[in-house]
C-alpha cells in the first residue's frame, strides 16, 4: 500500500489535482490495495480552484499520514502562496519516497528549497521565471516531465497524467499503466523527454495563406520531398525568401519544423500500428531505418524498436 498525499490550496488548478488522482485511483481499482489517496489543505478547509470549483480535502496537512508520494499541484495560488504552506513543504518535503509537482507546483517546491541542485521543469510559460528566481535549479523548458532522483516535476496540466502513468508503471508494471491509460482514453502515453509542444503547437500558424498551406502539406505528406527548395516552389517564393518568411511567421526554420513533424508521425505509427521499422521509416520521410534511429536517439534518447516496446499497447482494448 502506497499513500499518495495531494496538497490543496486556494487557487489550485483543478486538473493538476484530478488528472493524477484519476490515474492512481484507476490503478487502485484494477490492483486493490496498492494506493491510498489522501488530500489535505493547511487547515483542512475546502479550497476554491482557479476555475471556481470547490474541492473538499480529507484533512488538514498537520493531520496527514506519512506519504510514500507527495504531490504538489500548480495553479494561480502558487504565485503568492501562504507562507505556512511553504514552511510545511520545507519541513516535510524530503520525507516521502517520491516528491512530485505538476505545472507551477514546481514554484512551491523551489520556494521550499526542495529543487536546489536538481534538474526540473514546469509549464513552458513559467520556466524563465522559475530559472530567474531560482538560479540554483537547472530548469529545462522542453520536456513534459523531468525525473531527478526521487523528485519528479511536470509541465502544464495534462502532463501530470503522463507523469502519474509513468509512476504507476514503476510501481505496478507496464501493462497496469497501459490499462489505466486506455480506460482514461489517453491518446498517447508520452515519454517524459517528449517536448511540451507538438510541431503544430510549437510553431505559430503563419499569417500568409501560402505558408499556412505549406505547413498543412508538411503535416499530411511527411514522406514527400520537403527540402526548402521544394517547399518554396509550393509557396511560389524563392528559397531564400521562403526560409526567411517561414521562420519569421512560425518562429522556427522549415528544417526544424519538418524534423518534428516526421518524428511525431513515426512515433504515432510505432504506437498505433504493427508496421515494420523499415516501412515506418519510409512513410515518415526518413528513407532508411538508420536515419530514423539517429533521429530518435537525438530527440528521445532511445531506438525506435525500444520506443515501440515501451509505448505500444500489448493488446487492443
């Protein structure tokens, strides 16, 4: 039995709480006796979330049981937190076997000195602020979650679900985590080193229609000729003008955008189909399995075959 203690406070982001809790509750339903979930606020009083919902905790933090996993969510309430909450975290945050934050919950851990000397992440919009206010922390703005020893930090809202699934996999195994993910209709169980944005979200949508059409073409045809020259011809621009305009309007170069689209396409095929690596490498525009292997090693730190082993469900639900 592992006790999960979730810290509540006024201004908490409701999904930061309910997302991970649903994961652990789902695991407990399928494997009874594995998790006991407790929520607690400073005084045991109900808290109002940033969206206006009211959450009723089980008890006050002073009465909370010893936790195996302490989860600190984020939300607007982390911007000017009650000093008593920071003091409680400073006094109790090192005791659990695992310390976990979601979104700007990392800011509370940082105020309590619990991230000093560690690598951590938070919501992309607050990474620069966290790094500026706490230079003793190695803030990584890119991944959806970071695990540094017994401390795990995750990016905005839904990434808390990804991190919770990873922790369930640690505790109960891959099949249990995949069963919970399927039950929650999670489209992809994302690895921690996946970027916070997909290619389409990371890049801005171009203002000019020819460039928007090129962005859509790249997404729909990752196996096509996507050189700057070919894309420029599709946009009816010179290669030099196209490259400059694309970066100016999307915030990234054509080459980086293509690389990200191809990686995401290959990941989806590895997760959702039984196609061979050679077939997927062609369909994703890599041409050869070796080119795809190098791209996966650089971006995700793993080979395509190992990625499939870890993230493709063993059976169809």
